[in-house]
């Protein structure tokens, strides 16, 4: 029975056998002899790794077992090769499968794959007694030492010389390759198996399925799974485990549920490995029904769920507010002597808090985790989130009496008071905290900073910040942003910058919106160079830079008549993968106009139009004025019509300026089209524009003998209008 994998192909050079086309990996592993030596013929060789001394020893005691001992104790692989070849030249000695085994193993573990291949071929071609068994044993040994490349080479040499390794050899190697997700080598080994006429077992096909799911070839994996029975190889429990795991990890949970039911209908009996793998996967996807069904079947089979299964099951139950069931699972674990992970108790407490069942949460703590701090903290946080201050205060007092209230516990309640009650109450709690001999930490002072910021007491907040800085602490993200925002609102820009510098040097990122506010505040006071420095620190601290930050700096540079620096900021913007928006384009165009770089003006204008963006009226006026002064309107001649048509109320001045400019540059057709658009908008050409078209079109009408307007009653172009005006 073979599977068809015609869609998956391996390409090897035509002149090199595929099993010799894998690069060697050079590592050294310790190992023990896989073959027992005969103590009757074995004599201990010299301990020194000395070639001449080893040869001298073997001249008197040349026997396969003694040679093997010498090879194993020779550290240098090149010396081992010389000794092996020397022995082959001795008339009274013949190498056997055992000696070949040891030299090949030594070379393979040393990464000398070229010499290893040569000896493998010699062993396979010479057909020594036990050659096949020795080569197969080498494959197993290399797999055991994670030398998979060497194992593949040995296998390739075996099959090329006509040996047919057992299916166990292939399965052992395939299983190891699957663990490394080495699909190309898995496919190579499988094809060698097929070429040798060896019938795959379910273990073989399981390895193939597993690697297919690992490389996201889901449909191909499912197809092979469905064809197993048709080819006379029934899937086992391990097969279903592989398929279900592959589907769930690739987001095909519904398909996994269908196959699970199919498996159970076929009366397969899952083992402990199956349950340990699949129950946590379904729980992680919040598939409570399937998780509970498997847990019940597991219990019915007298299998005891381990802590991994129970913890995942408890979390899933808590997410679905099945808190009684979650509590029962924990109690059952404790009854059999299994200690549940602390996280499971925390999950149950969080579930009670979300369900607002605080009394039950307290009872749960008292009955099941009286002395665990983390579940008590979870309840304290739940009380604060629900605004249940008195319950939280009472819980903290109990924790303190039991010696369980650490600094983090006090900070939970203190932070909530600073946010929702007031700084005075916070200082009262701080006093109690100190009386209880709990030393405030950075989070304590950060909470006080937030409390002062809420009351606009930024002087006090800064004093607390300076104390934090003296202790080389850092603010949390929330406190950091709140302090910088408040200082910016109060126009205390220097202090805000000071806070940012300190936090950035500590690699603490600032929220994007707050950073935008800081950059704008710095630019508004005319300190654009400082803003540039702040932005350069953003990468170091991990602060994200949005498009608006770059635009703010570009605008400040443009207003400071530093148009060249605008392009530098643009390059940084592009490197930072920020989108160039309409405001950025407008600033760029106006800056290029200021530098009289009319080609760049036209380039940025074309990019805007291509992206469906429209410059504002100030930018349009600057662009057209710059191009007209330099007689370069033709650079945007194809875009002028679209720009004007999308303007809300273009005035006659712009039309007349553009028409005259285009006409002067020799773009008469574009000028006529623009005049048509001008008249459609109800604007009146000035005398200069009128004179241009009278002079050109009268001559053209007279020379043709027939007025242009008579060619088509539907046309309404420049020629028609002027002919009518002249009475021709």
C-alpha cells in the first residue's frame, strides 16, 4: 500500500545521488559502543591518542575487538581512518561489519560525512556478514544522537546497494525528521521506501500526515487521511490525534469536531496521550462542550487527568461562568493528591468576580487556597474594578493580618483610590502601609503621580517623578502618558521633554497619541530641532511614530524656511513605513516651490493625483505659480484639468493664469481644454486670454473656409465660442 504524492517533488542534481546531496552538520556528541566486544580477545590499548603507539599495540594484538577499542579511544577522526586503513592492509586481518560500524559511527558523529560515505559504500558493496544489520543499527544510532543528515546518508547508501531496510528503520528516521519539520527529507525517505517496495505501516503514514499538517498543507493531509482505509491501512488513535491537532492549530476547529465525532462513532478508545493533547486544544479554542465530553470519557476509562488538562479545563469553564464545575475539578485534583497550579485558583476567583459573586469567591479562598497570595490579589483587583472599595479594604486588612499583603497588594487598592477617590485618601492608605512595615516601591509612587495629575497638582507629581528618577525606577505606561499629557496641556514643555528623555533612555515607550501631543507642543513653541531629537529617540525606546508626527515636524521645518530638511524627514518617514498622506504631500510641494525645484513639485503633484489625493488651495496656488514663473506648466499639463475640476470654487484668476502659461509654453490644446472647463464653470476669460484665442482661431477659421462650429452641433469647444463671438 502506497500513497500518491505526485504533487510533491524533490529536485536533485542529475549527476549526484540524492542521498549524497545533503550538507553535513559539524557537531560532536558523546556516545557508547552499540556492539559488545568479546572479553576473551580484547586487550586494553594504550590510553594515549598516539598513532604510532596504537599501531605498535595492534601489530601484536590485531583482532576486530581490539581494533574497535583503539578506534573508540582515538580522539582524532583522521588518525582513526589511518588506523582502519592500516589494518585493512594486514594479510592476517579482515574487516567485518562490526569494525565498519564503529569507524562509520565515529566519522558520522565527528561530522566527517565524506569519509563516512566512502566506508558506508564499502560496507554495503562488500556484503560482509551482518552488513545490513550494521547499517540499520547505524541509522538508529544516528537518529538517537540527532544526527539526521548522517542517518539519511547511511539509508541512501543502503538502498542504492540493494539492501532493503526494515520498515522500522524508515519509521524511526521519519519520526525524527517530522520532529524537525523537515518535509523535504521526509518526502525523500518516504520515496526511498516506496522504491524499495516496502509497505508503509500506520506509523509511517502518521509521520507523513504530521509533517503535512505542520507545513500547513491541510487539504493534502486530509486527503491522505481519507485514503488510508481505502488502501488497507486503518488509522489508529495516534492518527486521529495528529489530524485533530493539525486542524485546531490551523484554525479548522469545526472540521476537527466533525472528525472527533467520527472517531468516537467508530468506537476508537483514546489513550492518555490523546486526551493530554486534544483536551487543552479544544479548551484553548473555548470549545467547552467538546472538552467536557472528552473529560467525562477520560474519567470513564479510569484515566486520571493531569494538571495540564485540569488547568486548561478550569480556565475554559471559568470563561463560560461554569464556576461550580471548575471548583469541582480543583477539589477532585486535591483529593487525589494532585496540586493544582496557582493560575487555576486565580481563574476561578476571576470568574466569580466577573459574575459578581464576591461572597462565593471569599468562601472559595477560605476553603481551597487560604494561604495563596495570587488568588487573594485577584479578588482584590476584582473588588477594585467593580468599585467595591469597602470589600477590597476589608480583604486587604485580612491579608495584612495574615502576613500575606505584600507591596503589590497595597498598590492595587492604592492605585484604585488615586484614580477614583482622591489623593488625600491615598496618602492615608500609604501611611497605614508604612506602619505595617511595607516599603513603598516604584508602583506605589507611580500611583501617587497619577493621583496628583488627576487633580492638576503637577508640581507634586513632578516631585514624585524626581524621586522615582533618583531611585533609577521607571514609570508604568499609564502613569508616563498621564504625566506627559498633563504637562503639555499646562504648556510646561521643558518638564514634559525631561520626563520623555529619562523614560526613553530606560527604553520605555510612550503611547502614540501622547507622543503626537508632545511633538506638536514642542513644535508650537518653535523648537523644531528638539522635536527632531525626540523623534530620533523614539526608535531607541520602542515608541511608535505615526504619520502625524512626521507631518508636524515637516510643517514646522517648512514654516522655519528649512525646506531642504523636509526631504530628510520624508526619507525617515518612508523608512519607518508610514503612509504619506495629503497633508504631507502639500507640505512637500510647498517646500519644493520655496526651493524652486519645479521638477520635484510636479513629481509630488503627480504622485498625489495617482493616489487619488487632492492638494489644498494654498498648495495649488504655490504649485502653479512656481511652475508658471519657470515656464514649466507643461510638466503637469495632463493633471491640471483634473485638479481644477476637483476644486470647489476655482476663480477666474487661476484659469487665466494657467491658460496663458500653457499657451506661452506651446500647449495650445491643453489651453483650449482648460478654457472649455473655465466657461463650463461660469468664469469669464480676461482680455489677455480672449486676445490669445481670437488671434489663433480666426486665422484657422478663414484658412479652412468653413467655421469649426458647423462640424458638429454637439461640440462646445473654444473654436465654436470664438466663432460665434466674431459673427463668422
